[in-house]
C-alpha cells in the first residue's frame, strides 16, 4: 500500500477526550460491582522498629468493618523482586508510613473509621533520615539507576582544573520531590475461584500482571490487569505499588471485590519520590570558553528497603566536549521511604545543577551563555566517543534565542527593573536519552473495511491511543477513522510500560510492523475477506541501546523570563520557551501538551515544589496538595513549545524520539539563571521560595 505518510504528523484529536471530559471514562477505583468493599491502610507512626502488637478489636466492632489484615493474618506472598511490595509479611518497620495493617469495610468511610481505630504498638529503634555530603555511610554503588556506571573518568580532571585559566567550583541542592498525579494509586481486585481480575492505575498492565502472578503464585494466563484510563503517574506508577498487592490480598481474604485508592496523605511514603541530590561541580575553561575539565559529583539517598541511585551525573557524559571529565554518584541508605522514578530521573536534577554551573562559568568568562554552550558542542558523545544519531542542540539554542528575543539582552545582572520588580532572563540546555523496549502488537482487517489494532500500551494522559492509531493508519494506507485501537489490558499483546519517554517508540514500532505485514498480505489477497478477517502480528525488540553504534538523545533549549519582587521575594515566570530536537513529531497537538506539561512541572521544581524530611519524625511534612505546591494556573504565564525538524534514520520506523520528559529537564536551570540575571544573586538550593530569595 501507500508508503506516503499523511496521518502521522497531523494534529489528530485525542480519541478518549470526550469520554474523559464528560466523566464517562472509568478509572481503576471507579469499577462498578454490587459486592464491592473498600480498603484503607494503616501507616506506621514510627521511623524505624518493629510492630509488637496490632489490636483490631475496636476497629472490628465498628459498623461495616469486614476485616483487618495484619502481618499475622495476611496471605503469604512469594518473595517479590521489588521489596517495597512485601507488605504485611513481617513486623519490621523500615520507615515511617510503611503499611502495618489494612482495614476492609462496606464503604470507604467505614474503612477509614476502622483504620483510625486500629491500635498498633511498636518497639522503636533510633533512626537517621538526614542526607549530608559527608555522611559517614556514603558509598559509591556498583551502578546508578538504569544500569549506568556509577563513576566514569577520562583524563586527569583534577590537574586540568587546578591549572585552568577560568574556573567554577560550585554546589547545588535539589530537595526530595513528589510526583503527585491527580489520580492516586488505586486498584480494584476480584477473584473468581483462582482467576484474578484487577483494575489498576499503573503505567503498564503487563508488568503488574506478571508481578501478581509471581507474588500470588497464579499462572499469568489466569490474571487480567486492566489500566484503561490513568490519571497521570510521572514515574510513580511505573512499578506496581502496595495498593496492587493489598487490594488483591483483601479480595482473597474476604471473597469480595475490593477497591483500594491510596489516600493522598499516604502517597509520599509509599509510592516513591525523587531522591534529594547534593551536587558538586567543577568546571574549568580556556579564556575563549572551551571547557578543559568537567567534574560532576552527586550524593543522594536511598532507603534501607532497596538501593535506588538517582543517576543525576549522567547528563554530563553527554553534553559538552571536555578532554578531562569525571562523573560520580555516591549514595547513603537511610531510614527514609524508598525513592523511585520521577519524570526525567537523573536528567532533571542533574541538568539543573550542570546548566546552573554553566551559567556561572559564562559569568566568570564574561561570555554569552548561549554562545558558551555552542563553543562546547562535541563532535561525538563525550563519554562513549559514539557519533550522535542526530544532535541539533545548537539549532535549538539559536532558534530559541531568536524566538525569545535574546539578542540585545543586557548581560549585566540586576540591569532590568520595573518599579519594585527586578526582571531577568536565563537559558539552559536539555537532553534526554532515546530508548525503546520489546513490544508485541496485532492488526486485523475486518470484512467491513475497519482495522482493529491491539497492543497493551497505557495511555497515562499522553494521547497514546491517538498517536498509535496514526501510526497504524499510515502503515496500512488507511484513513484514521477506519482504525480501531485497543490498549490498556494485559490480555492484549504484551507491551512495555509508559515510561522512559519510550512508550510511543516501543509500542509504535510493533504497531507499525504488524500493520505493514497486514498491508502486504492484503495486497496479495483477492476477493472478500473471511468473516474473522485477516490478522498479522509483530514482535519487535526495540534494539537494545547497548548494541547501537549511535548515541541517541533528544535535545532542547529552554529560555525563561522572570520577575523578582524586591518587597515580597516572590518570583513570577512571565515567559517560558522551549525548542526541541526530538526526532519526528508524530502529533503536534499531543506533543505540545507533553512539552508544555514538562515545562510546567519544571517551573514547579524551580519555584514551589519540595518535600521536607522531618529529622525527628522521619517523614515528609508535605503530605497533601495544600502543602506540596504544584503550579496552579495562576502560577503559569506564557509557555511556548517549538521544535526543529529532525530526520533521523537510526531510531525506529517512525523516526521519533521520546518527548514525555525532556520538557522538565532544563526548565528549572533556565529559571534559576534568570533569577540570577534579575537579582545578581546565585541561589543554589531549590525551590526558590520567597523566604530564600528575600
Ligand atoms: Mo517516567 S519517570 O520514565 O515514568
């Protein structure tokens, strides 16, 4: 059929948009069922120790309460790969907020009242939840997250630094951050004999099915996990969470359909957080701006439950040409909740620090910060020496500078003033790796001229259905309205989760293959189709990054204009502008929404978001959306997203790079650099709240 793409690249509207805005879309906690019961967890109130007793008498006497699960009576699980899922298996309390009991009742209100009536006693032990750069238990792990080496070194960065003409030796701190998706982590579970059906809010139903199959020792073919609509996740739903396990246990114990939607105030302790990162950066350059030495060292924390090492020094391996380079991660295991994935793990905090330090260096050199980045553009990926499959960072910087009106900017800090407001502008670069995983899909041509495409993708709010239908339409040479697409169930062909900005690449690859095969078979077929139609299936590998001869990354440039109120200390972001080089943009409407969403989250990271670890209680103090400030509409000024066209043949059949995460990556640094330009003061700890700025 036609090899000409017409539908990919069009701003198709979201297929499920009407369902969502009319309230017809059902989420995991909204599944109907006449026998439905509701669960409410009981979190530990000590930071470290063990449960010595759970008295459920008062709870069980309350109206509607059906059961109280504890480590004494909860179903035994097989050992999970992820130790945060071993809930109610033993009396140990590894951190405050760890679940120690679960109440099941007729209504959510009954369950909540029951949970409040459970009396738990503990034997406590001293705890340590305070991260410091000089913590005596800090160590260099074998690997940082995602399999990256914890340390890389080339040349002699210390000597090169000591002998350099221009130097910056600086430190930054990014606090713990929480994802806080609008829909909390939720599961509805039902057993029919030894068959398990689960509706879940996660970012990938196949992995949830496999996890439940292993934990409850049920064959995978007897487990169905449905994630039809998901109200955001930002990484916190990238792995199954305790709600999945607890609801399934409760359903087994009570024989009822059980819904557990984690209460908002429980989320910070049990669904992960971006670990705090302490950064030390040393940059050295020639007077012309060319970097001679880059050192980026990161210290972060993990829990005592599992090792999770935010890979924040990895972007320095990709960004700039420097003959001497060291990147290093150190980690301390503390009595804190387990950290986990949050939008652009590694790149978001790492590029905040690196791009802030680059701005400091531009100041030392008396050089324009856009030009400083351009003179340090590498020929090949600095760390690996591999050629870039495509890299248009310079184009992003130039296009962004033009659109933003960078030319003519007075580089002098504190040079812009409007009454009580100081006005400044800043720039930062962004990068995010291109990834793809194995995926399967099938496509069926039906006698009535429709096509049915099936893949267990998850639409976490991105518009995945829409863009996959576009990919199918072009591969089939069929109009978009002839494509039916089914996603969001583990009974569909297996597919990876929506994460790592790799969903569209992975799922789309298998959809493209299945549809291309089907088109070929249809082309060789004459006469009417049989009643069941004709099917083709594809199983794609996503080509593991390790074996690629190419360094594959998306790039971008962020520009920000801020005002700083000298009376109140309040920072407002008037304008944010991003220009991206992210391969082929498959749907400009949904892509813009991803970029703008990422930038908005970066604005929150810069100005308002941050979780405080209370050293005495051993818990995060911000446990709701009244205290953890995600940007509201009034916080967000003009946000623009643009892109440069890239035609990169080394990616996937669509030519796409990921777009879900890069928007957050350089935004906080661009804002911080603008605040420095406005005020002449370099703040090195986020968020930039008025109390810090005044
Ligand atoms: Mo994203 S943090 O890879 O879900």
